[in-house]
């Protein structure tokens, strides 16, 4: 341990500690970062801690300013980490009444091979698999219950309690995911959620989903903690699978120190009485809207146990930005999915995105901004519009496209319904600066399950998968869809977040294995695997241009193409057999005389029929 000393004082008592005397956030930093003006929040253990003097003596690290707060337990230290600073433990000394305590603040070397071994980013070439760690696979039953946590429940029979899935369980299933064709994993949050059960509409609910943060700088021990997360990331990278972390800037769990013992009241958005967000994104860009509606949209709380964070407070903004930067460097993740994006302060969002891109140029940030319209969705990303505020987000979860895909599958053909809704939605891509960077999907952890929404119809399943793997954008699949997992959110969200069959020692058939899947499940799995792996090896389906035709009589045709390949996707939403002729689409087919179905290998000539509620993906030859 580094010796601590002070000069010029007699009879000085000095002790060195790591973190017992006070807690610091961020818990450490890295040399060579572009974000080198680090604001350290120090949380002391007693009232009046902010009266202590602070001293740092470490080559290349300069203490520029000390800030006090209305809560006397806290200080903020503005540190400048010079390019000349070397890795090591920086002693931060706190001095009062001839006594000094020192905390060793780690300053680490940066990772090598950024953009290749980590911070790789997610592109159109990827296939993203969304899973919920608590519900996917239990690889270590010893961490099912952690005694010091407020919630020690673990009951797989209850859809609203914890089930025991963890990071080791995910690591154990990487071969399954790789075989399916997955190239990136999006995990719902793994950060510590030390919250007691909360009273929601469904009953006394656990934070199994991970969105109730209580300590940003800890990985939840029920998932295996810090070491398990690093092991998973390393193992995934070794198999060519990227890791996407789920961020939450909008709110925290009510047990977080930022709410329970905040440095000042304005770290959280305060109301005279509980006020929920109105959830209307239109309030942000409506030129005829009111300031009152906008404030409620941004500052209203989600639910009473999720305090809404005030990112306009510069200390809060720095805390969140630095945590994002620290996480990428500390764990080596490849991208961010940002939860509840549209509820956050807009200037803050641009600032955190810029900071991440400055230090990690290849990183991907995708925002969850649930919008009712393409205009509303495009507003939150780089766009071709001229709104009062311009967002700089790279990509979005494309909710309008998701809704229209489901309409195309389920609705009858009409002027603005069914496949025409899909056509109309894609025709508005000009609003986005880069629509191809959006992530596309059929369902997720907040929706009804796709299989149930299509009435467990295999033809509709294949129609949905053909859209998912051939439309523009990066496809993401919700865990278990490939093995026919189904359900509605009745009576609660937990019903669409059930265990992956075979991931737990609960007597269910093991759907990770072909021997555990029935005929329908195997057909679904094989179809997804075929499309995902075919797409992986054909660039036109990844990054090719998209050209669509106005649907006629319920038949929708579009093409994905580049200089080397052309794919024709035919989608018959009607109840009748339809004839399709290649010469009806001369702009894209004039050089081709036949097509081969990429799933069945069946060949089709210049004229062919397609059955009702069927679709096909043809490689033209």
C-alpha cells in the first residue's frame, strides 16, 4: 500500500484505506482518455464531511476545484488527468483536525484494440438477440439468493419474482446462440438492483428485469457480480459475439443513494405531489404545445418507486456520462441500448452521445424512444427535418416499423391497412438521416409475444421472419421466439418474460437441444437459423439498397440489392393464390430469368404463384 504523508504538520495521524472511509464515483479512471477532466463525487460517512481538506499528490493528476453541497456528507472533486499520467493508485487525502485518511483511486491503462476486441459497435451485418438474464439460464444456483440484499426471493413458479438466471447461464449457452446465427447479445440491465419487492398492479414485484438501479458501479451479485460479467464478455468475444449493455439515464431505484441521501435536492426532479410522466413524445416537438406538458413529459416519474433523475444538474450529468465511459473501458462492451430515451433532458443526451463517440469512435448507441409516428421516431435521431432541437443519436429501435410489420402480417389489405401500412411507413424513411442504422423487431420484453400475436400460425411466423431478416436495418429477436415461446401480458408483464425452457432445473424439456423441441418448435428454430446464417453471408441482405413497389391486391414486393446480388421478397397477405411476374418489376428484374428460394432451394421462373398468407425470399439469377 502506498505510504501516505503530509508535510508541515506535527503529530499528524495518517491512515490509508481503499474505500472504507468514503465512497468515490467513478471508482477509478483510465489514462489517455479524451474525457480527462474527471469529476469525482465523494460520499462521506458523517455530517460535516465537506469541511475536510482534500489533497492529491500524484504525477499528472491535478486537483482543480472542490465543490460542496447542501448535504454536508458530500464533496465533488474536479480532477485533471494529464496525458503524461501513468497507471497506478492515486491517493486522495482527506484532512481534518490533524488527522488524514487516504483513499486509493485506481488509474488504469486503457484496453488495447478498440474497435476490434471491444467497443466494436453494432452494424447492419449483425443479428441481435435480446435476453433477460434472470429468465434465460441459471448457471450458478449459489447466487440465487444474496443474504445482504433487500430481496431474497427466488421462485420460478411466480412470473413476478426472481428466477435465478445469471451471467454464467448465458455463458453456458453461447454455442447455442452462435449456432442460431447470433452475432450480438443485448442483455436487460445487469447493474445492481438492491430493491425490496415493490407494490405494482401485478402485486409485490421483484426487480428481476434490472431497471431499478441502486448502485451504478456494481454488477448485481445475483447475476454473478463483476467477475461473471467480465468472464461472459470475454467468452462471447472469443466466439465472435458482441455484448450490448442496457443503460438507464432517466430514473433510479428508490433505494439509490442519489435519492435516499442526495447531495442536493435537485439531483432528482421534485414535485409537490407525485406526478407521473404523460408519456407523450409529441410534447417535445409540438410547435403548438405547452411548456407545462413538456415538463410533465420529461420530469414526471415513471412509477412512485423510480425517482426521475435531473440531468440538467451538471453534477448529475457528469456522473452519468462518466459512468457510461467507465463501463465501456472497464468491461469492454460493444454498444449501448438506452432505455426510456425520450424522457431524458435532450441537451444531456447529445452530450453523453458525443462523449462516448469521442473516446470510442466505433461504439453504437441505440435509443428506445417509443413513438406513435415515423416523424416522432425520427425526431430523436439524426434526421433530415428542421425541428427546434436536433438530436445526434445514431440509431433507434424502430417502433413505427415494428407496428407496421405486425399490421402487414395480421391486418387485411386496405388503402392504409395491412401491407400498405408497411409500405407507407418505409416510404417515410427520408425523415431519418440513416434509417438503415435502426434496429428492427417483431416483439420485445415490453410487448405481447410474437407467436401469440399471430395466433400461433406458422405461415405468419415465416412471413414475420422473412421481413425481419430482409428489411433494412439491424434485426433483433426476443429470446425464445425461435422455439415458439408464446404468451400475452395477462395478467402481467411477467407472462411474456418466462423462463427459457431448459435453462433451469425445473423439469421442462430442454429447448436448447433439438431433442427437446417438438415438431413445431424445431421448424421455427430451423427457419430462424437458416435465415440468420444465410443473411450473415450475403451482403445485399445486410447493407444492400431497398426498393419497394406499391402493394396490389394484398401482394407486396420489395428488393434488396447491390452490385453483386439481388433478392426479391414476395409477401402475399391475401386469402387467395396470387400470380407474380418478374417483368412487372423491370427496374430490378430485367437482367434475371429465375429466382431460387433461399430456404427451400426451389427454383421459380419468370412467372410463378404464391399461396395465401405466404411469403418467399428469392435470390435472382
